[in-house]
């Protein structure tokens, strides 16, 4: 990477956000108030989901947030899941409810998300919270994009009037990210699988947020010199032939792929992009760490709003 490229270290920002939550939880305790409480519902045995849930429970322990876990078998009927969510909604000691996605086949995740009390919806995916975001009003906002905004703010990245390109239009990352950038007066383009001339669009972007789920799709030549690149993608690459292409500028990653049989990478070819960008988030060590900090911040917010 060029000498001028700044690596946006997710760990540094996650630690700062977690430190702020910890201080607020301690301040509550000093006033005789109970700690915030997050309830995590996990259905089935998807290994990645269990890793994420463990990370969230560990972050609760670190910040002084109480956590309760509801582990349900993959064949849980929807009515039973509805009942568990209703009980958590009614529980005065529970501030935040998080249903870990994806749910096993046969369960309707929209129905589950819509069943959560919007005031406890720490993932910010209930239509009431989506509507509040659309209106620019305070509410619980999706953790990944709000943590990305927090990081950009901490770095003093100017958003007003810039050209921002959000690659991906999911409810959980792309769409809310675009709305948050718009709120900060960026000129926002949202690109997706039907977008034409994507490389040319990317080259116009002062800020590029990639949330696609395709390893190394964004090439170095797509980056505008000096642009800020936020790579949300978390992908595992196992195929050496694909690795040879996307890690051409990254012998270290290629070595790990060969040694471990797989390697994590973002949607952006990190080494290629870092040679051009002004600032960039790595994968791993970037946005992934921020998301969990965002869940903690939202749980605190939900608790303090009650
Ligand atoms: P989704 O699969 O829900 O959305 C992907 C988006 O990318 C869609 O809008 C899709 O377009 C678009 N897309 C797919 N292929 C292309 C293409 N060839 N060209 C242009 N656009 C394309 O993914 P998520 O938003 O849930 O997640 C995206 C990535 O971020 C994943 O790698 C995921 O693992 C990661 N992630 C990371 C988090 C973190 O904490 N860092 C949190 C959440 C997700 P269309 O709508 O047209 O299909």
C-alpha cells in the first residue's frame, strides 16, 4: 500500500465504542440502576451463527450488559418462536431482543422480526425502526451501518457533498447505509446486481461501501485515487484458482489459503485497493468487529429509552 493510505482499524474503533458503553453501564450502576439486558434468540445449529452469538455474549460480559440466551432446535415451530418473542417483549427486565439470522428453512424471518417490540429491536430491522430511519428520526438503527458511520465520524471523514457509492441493497446493510449517508448530506448512489458499468460508477466514488458478499469483486482499478473504502463483506475463499486472481497483489493471503485451506477476505481486493485508496478497512479486523460494538450500543440505547 502507498505510504499515504490509512488503514481503518476496526479493533481500535470497536474498543472505543465498547469503552463508551462500559462507562455508561457503570454510570447507571453508580446511580443504583440495573444493567441493560440483551436477549439473544438462536434457532438451529448453523456454526457461523453460533460464532456470532458467542461474540455478542462475550461483548455483553465485557461491557457489563446482562445477556440471556434462548437456544432452540432447528425444528422449532413458528408459533413457538412467536411465543418466545412475545414473552421477551413482555419481560420488563429485557431491554434488547436479537433474533440471530439466518433462521432455519421453514421459519419466516420477516414474521419473527416483525414480532419484536420496536423499542427492543436492537438489530433495527422492525419496519417501525426502518421507517424512523427513513424519516431521519431517532430510533434503533441497524448495527453494521451505524457502526460504520460512527467510525467515519471518528476519523473526521467529510461526508457533506461527497459522492458515496453503496454496493449492495440489503435491508441489513446496503439500504440503511445509503440512508445514513444521505442524512449526512452525501450524494448517494446504490448499486446492485443489475447495475450497469459498475467499475466506472465506482471510480467516481469518494466513498465506496462494499456489502455484496462476493470475495474480491472490487478491483484496485475501480477505486478513485484517495477514496475512502469501507469493506463490509466477510467471505471465505477456499479455491486456490480464485485466490490466485483476487490475491495477485497479496502473497500473504495466498500463503494462508494454501496452509489453512481457506482464508477470510472482503468484497474488495485489499492490497490492490490500498495502493490507490486514501483510507480502507481490512477484512478481517475491520467492519466485522464494529458490528458487535454496535449491538452493545443499541442495547444501551434501548435500555436508556425505557
Ligand atoms: P445480501 O446477500 O443480502 O445482499 C447482497 C447485495 O449485493 C444485494 O443487494 C445484491 O444485489 C448485491 N450483489 C450481489 N452480486 C452482485 C454483483 N455481482 N454486482 C453488484 N451487486 C451484487 O448480503 P448482506 O448485505 O447481508 O451482506 C453482504 C456482505 O456483508 C456479506 O459478505 C456478509 O457476510 C457481510 N456482512 C458483514 C457484516 C459485518 O459485521 N461486517 C454484517 C452483515 C453482513 P441484488 O439486490 O440485485 O440481488
